[in-house]
């Protein structure tokens, strides 16, 4: 799951040498990284102890036919850097696009819920509210099924039992949908949502409800967001490019392992360690960006997003506020022209230390409350 952080709380040294939620864990646990570093250390120790010089021959590792030309190494390193930066950029662009489309599916569902409620059942109409609840239950089930398929693959019996237990589907609905493939389930649920919506629209007597096409378009927008996510997941960077990058990285770190071993300085292994760490780490990070529906550090916390989405949507559908029941007519009759004092909004949104005491904004509070409560305490 992606690690949430504030930039101003993570200084240069604290961030550089942090272990948790970083690429350090991924690279250091990689067998390939330690394999190449081990080869480099073996070559460096052998070079400095003359263990690999050919017996009875004047050929040496750092001279003649076995000498490595750093001009050639630089060419390969530059090409690898270019290809790797391009691959990482493409993976991150795709990552951002997936993030946008995932959240677009949530936002389009909320917009549909808002339009349905105000077009078909204003003021929580007792007759039509059950239609809203039913349509949104089917839409929530669609979302949950879609992302379970995306994250875990085929649903097992336990998934279906939990979905029924969460009141996303009734038992007969789950049994019916279970017999179909994921794309078919999505179509069926969209049809159920549309049928319920059309029926509620027919029963609504609201003069300003508009054509049912508007609500159906919102359902199609919701479906399109999910289809876009699916298209992006099914179309990663071509494997041939990914293979080429891995081979270029292999060649580069191999040449580094040999070339940087031809020195008596201890900084040879140190430089190789960090150079190979950066190159391998960038590749591993790009691979995590390419599939954000797993359990890596950068993956989307879709399960948390869905929980919050359901919580927010249900609070909108089911909230009970007395003035809202008559369309706020009684509250509008009591409304008067407001005159704000200069600086009041600034004091509310400004630094905590600059917020005024309660008497400045709430003169009707009791004296004891005025003395005890500050604006910060009132917000709590």
C-alpha cells in the first residue's frame, strides 16, 4: 500500500537512510543484486591479490586483451540510462492514469447517486428512496466485484459469501451472477441499475426531473471509467521493450563489476554497490508502478478507498436532517442577510495560534464556555 507522508517532515538525511517503505527493502532482498555484487567483490579481491593472473604469462586483467575500455562502458551505460528512464517514465505515467481512472469510477458513482436522488426522490421521498438504495447497492456490488477480479483474479466461494454478508448482493443475486464470467456480470449489473433507474424515473412526479437519458448517461460514464482501467491494465509496456531493458541492465552491471574491480581503492566496491543499487532499484520501482493492484509499497490501497467510498455514499443517502425534509423551506424563511466582520474567515482558516477566543465569534455562549473554550477546542 502506498506510504502517505508529508514532505516537510522528511529531511534529506532522514529520507535518504530510511529503511521502511523504501526501495532499499526491495533491492537488498533481490538475489540478482547480491549475485552481481558478489562477482564484483570476487574480482576485486582477486585483482588486488594477483589471483587471476595467468601462470607463466604476461597477460594481466588490467592490461592488454583483458583490459576494459571505459569509453565502451560509458556508451553502454548511457544507452541503458536512456532506455531505463524512458521505461520508468512510461510506467509512472500509466500509474498516474490508473489512479485517475480508479477514482473516476468512484466519483462517477457519486455523481449518479446525487443526480438520482435529486431527480427522482427529492426530500427523501418514502416511495422512491428504496429504488435509490437498490440501484446504488447494485452499483457498489459492481465496483467491489470489479476490483476483486482485478486484484485477486477469479472469485472463490469465500468471496461470494463475504459479499452476501456485506449486503452488497442478496443470496439469489450472488448465485445468479456467480454462473457468469466477470465481463458478463458487469453487463448484467449495469442492466439491473438501468432498469431500476428507469422505473424510479417513471414513478417520479418531479417536474424538473429531466429525461431519463441523463441518468443513463451517468451510468455509462461509470462503466467507461472501469473499462478504461481494464484497458490500461491489459496493455502494459510491450514485453520486448522490457526484455531489452533487462538485458541492457545485465550487460551494464556486468561490465561495471569487471571494470570497477580493476582498482586497489576500497571505493571501487563502494561505488559499484551504490551504482548497481540505483540502476536495479529504478527498474524494480518501475515494475511496481506497472502493476499497482498488488501488495507492493506503491500499490493502490483500493480496499481502503472502497471502504471510504461506501461510507461517504451511505451517509449521503441515509442522512436525517430535519430542515431538509421540507426542502429547507422553513429554514429559508428564517434566513437573513449576513454581514461578515473583516478578517473572520482568515482567522478561522489561519494558524491555530492566531485563532480568536470563542466570544469573538460566538457571543451567545455561556460565560463559563467563553472562558474555557478556544476556537480550536470548539472544532474538536
